[in-house]
């Protein structure tokens, strides 16, 4: 990411005031930002989060990741 301190879309300092609207400042490449607006991670950040939950190590989801839980559930 280019930055996690400024949202891709918003108003005010750090684009951190309010939701993304037609009056908001909008970045040119949302994949470079960790946050879409003051409340929501960007699509790229969400993909990284989901990947860690789905197939990540115990550091992210313990005692096992989601793909392991679903594989065990499918066998019962």
C-alpha cells in the first residue's frame, strides 16, 4: 500500500470525515490505499484479510484457519 494513513475517498483531514460522496476527494488508484473511506478497508485490504482468515497461519485464526474448519465439517 502507498498509505494506510489517508483514505482513498472522503473529506477533511486524512479523508477521514464522513462516507464517500460525490463531493469527496477521490484517489486515482484505490489499490494503493488500505482504506476506502473512514470506515471501510479497500478491496485490496479486504482480500488480504480474507486470505489470512481462509488459509493463514494460527497467528491470524486459531486453532485452525477457515478452510480447515470447512474441510473438517464436510467430513462429518
